[in-house]
């Protein structure tokens, strides 16, 4: 994406959760809706979240900087509305709920991408240098094929990298996220690059220290990859934790925005589904949460161009 940089960031509201959404919000731990009526409830929930995005735009969020990450399975209508509205669209192609990367639509995945023509094509990857070597290699090979196919088609590849700690790694420190994970992220990025996985944008768990954010950018841009960018994910963390991650990343060149999901909408959607909260109230809550994170980024990175539309702040 030629216009994605530190002065022109991208603020994605992520709602591509599928199996985890069914389990945590709709109380179905099977990962699949029991019937079409249940599937429609999930689709309606995603449409509600999208109306929260529209409310944020009406309150002043920049249309040029706003995007939505949404899945085809339950969010196809939202994806079409995002495109019609002229917002940035990101869509996942991985199968939800799997330990290792698998394609959602198997050999037909390219046709599904072409049908929606998203601005960014996203995969979710879990990796750690301590994981099984054979499984890691196989996953990297599958991802490398996806990477080549997308770049041959001129598409932008977004890799969401999660690095969960092993029991031993967690036990070795009082704070895995602060003390251990940053080095493992650097190692995992290098491993994937060595195996042919060429992300245009890395979607990464938040970092607590500026020097670690700088290390991660250096890894993402190693070997002449000077145009590769990074964005921060929310990981359903409390607002104050997400704010800290955003303030850490925003001033670091190479970090160009965020993709935050459940921290924006989970509470409001839960209250709609489980307690009957008024839809308009839920939309206002989602919009306020999203605007809060945008404002947090803009305060930490004041050189952003058109971060808010006229009258937004």
C-alpha cells in the first residue's frame, strides 16, 4: 500500500473473529453455529459492530485512515459495505481455531480473495522457536506459497504473528511479554522470512519498551525490506494496556497504525446479545472506544496527516 506510512497510518477495527466469537459471545464452544438462525445472529452482530465504525466516522474519525478487518464467513455483507463506503478492507484467509495455519477455503482461496478484492489479505500465524520443528517448517512452506501467490497478483500481504510462550518460557520470568516475547518475535520474523514468507505488513502483539519496538521493526525490514510496515494488535487487553502499547509503538518509525478488535466491541456486543442493550447505545460505545484508540495514537504521533476529519477533535 503505497500511501501507508508513519504520516499516513491505518486504523483497522478488527472483527474477523469466528470460532472464538461463537464461544465467548454466543456461548457455542463447538466453533460452528448449530443452525442458520444462529449463523444469522453472528452476522447481525458484525453488522452492529460496523455501524459502530460508521458512528465513529460521523464523530470525526478520518475516512482516509479508517479500515475494517472482517471475515467472509459471517461478515461478507460488512465487507461489501466497507468497499462501497470507500474504507480500507482487510480480510482473513486462514481457517479459524486451528493451532497451525490452514487455508479457510483450501485450493479455492484465491477465488474468494478475488471476489472481494480486499486492500489487505491477512493470515494469522502462531509461531515460537521452541515449537515443533517439523510443524514450523510445514507451516512456513504453506505461508510462503500464499506469499508468492499474493505478490504475483499484486496484493498486499498482512501477517498477524502471535508468539505464545511455552510453559518453560512462561515459568522462566515474571513477565513473559516484557522480557521474553520481544526476542522471540524477532526470531520468528526472521525464520518466516528465511522460508519465503514476505509480509508487507506485520500485525504484532504490543510491546512494552521502545527499544523492543525498534528491534522488531529492524527485523521486519532486514535484508533490504525497507518498505515493510508494522501495526499493533489489541489482544483483547484492557484499555490502559492497549493505550500503553500504542504510545510505545506510535513514535517508532516503521509502526503505522493498529488493528484492534475485541477491546473496541466485545463488551458492547456481549451486552446486546446477553442483556438486550439498545443497539444504538452499543454502536455509540463501539465508536467511542475506537475513537479513543485513534486519539491515543495521534497524541503519540502528532505528525499524522488527516488523522481526524474536520471538527473531529
